[in-house]
């Protein structure tokens, strides 16, 4: 099994477990997905010598199907028992999708619609508060929990149409418990204001909610590991599912990797619309990059991405805004 597949599968399983802990008992799965899960896998249902047990290593490819089927069974609508047939190997009954939605078993980076219908404001606020409490108490990454000062959950409106996703907290964010408050965060705030919005109008979060530890270093940051991102991603997924923004913006290559699993350069990805869980996603440069490279041409690239976001949201754009960072 590839490490990437295992990490994405673990993230999906964790997300389903979190949904179940919140009382969710049904998720919508497309008929196509169920048919794929139901395909028999001859001789691969269990590891050799251990019949009947689900492989703990979560095998890749066809061998993963029984495992995914086991997971999905607890969350998919229960089908009515099929009438006994004399035909050998009858086809399994396919449950009817809930609310005619597509699969909710999409791995990070796959296209999938929002996972649940909008909650009423009171229920949404309660669910978000409960999610926050779980995240603040999280110690799944012991090395991060022991070195952090604060869990940096996120900030902004839970009814936001626009959500920014960054990489991980830095020293300033760890100190204050709020994302994007350092120099890069101040630049992000200026970008948001140039769009005609305020920080309170959007939601800002990170792939990782704890600052990556830097043993032996008094300053500096490091990139989150793949395992760390996979462990923390379910919290972000729940945030996205509760907020249900109309547009996502991924700030930098690590944010894109965490959401889409893509490790190709951000230079090739930025400015091109992607989709995450059915939501349009715009990859762009991280504000920290603009602090290192203050060329007008690079600032213009990020601004063009923001103009595309504004257009996608149906926001008014003035001629002055269209001309930002253009050489006169």
C-alpha cells in the first residue's frame, strides 16, 4: 500500500468516526461507488491465515474494497432485504442515496459535494463550538501537543462565503491562538480588505492546528509532515462542511498538498480553479512568499487570483481594483 493512499484512507476513516461521534448515522453514497465497493475480491478478503478479520494495514487497490465496504456499512442507509433468489451470487441491493447527493467517502482531493444540508443557525453554532472543544483538547500528535502554547483553531464567520486555508501556525499564531496574525497574516488582512471585505467576513484556517515543533531551534518554522496533515485534516474537513463556503482559497503549496494531495509546484497550480468537496478552490501563493519576493509581477499574480475569486462570488469589482499592481 502506498503511504499516500494509507494516509488519505486514515483521514477518511477519522472523518467518518468524527461524524458518527456527532450523531450522524447516514451518509450519501452514489450507486457507482457502492457498486465498486460491492465487487467481490477473490482470495483477498482477509490476510492469509487470518480469515474473517479486516486487514489492520488497510491494503491498497482491490484489496481495500472490503475494508471500505465495512466502514461505509455503518453510515449508509439500510436497504430493504432483497427477496431470496434461486440465482447464484445475486447482485447486492443498492441503497438509495440520501438527498440525491454524491459520495461522501471521497478522499481528500477528490471532487465531492458538501456533506450535509445546511444546519439551522443554532444547531450550526452548537456543532461548531463542539468541534472547537474537540480540537482544543486534541493530543493525537503528542510531539505537537507537548510543544504548543495554543491550538490555533480558526477565526472568522462560520457563515462565510469565502474561506482561506493556510499551512500551519507560526510562532505568532501559536502565541496568540489565532491564524495569520504575524507579518504574513497582516499582508493577508490587507489583501482581504483590498477585496472590499474584512477578516470578520471570511473564515481563516490551516491544515494543521498546532505549530510544527522545531526541536533545538529557537526560531523558524518547518513544513508539516504528511502524517501530521493527515491526522489533523478531519478537523478542517468538518469546519468546511459546517461553514459550507462558496469558494475556498488555498494559500501556498502545503495547503494545496493537504487538500488535494498534489505536490507539484504552486507556480503551476496557482490561478487555476480546482474543486474540493464540491467547492471551487483557488490555489495561490502564500502571503509569506510575497514578503520574500515583492516584485510587482508576483503581487499582480496573487491579485489576479483574488479577482477571479471575487468574480466567482459575484462581488462587484471596481476599475481601481482591476488595476491594482499594474504598471502604469
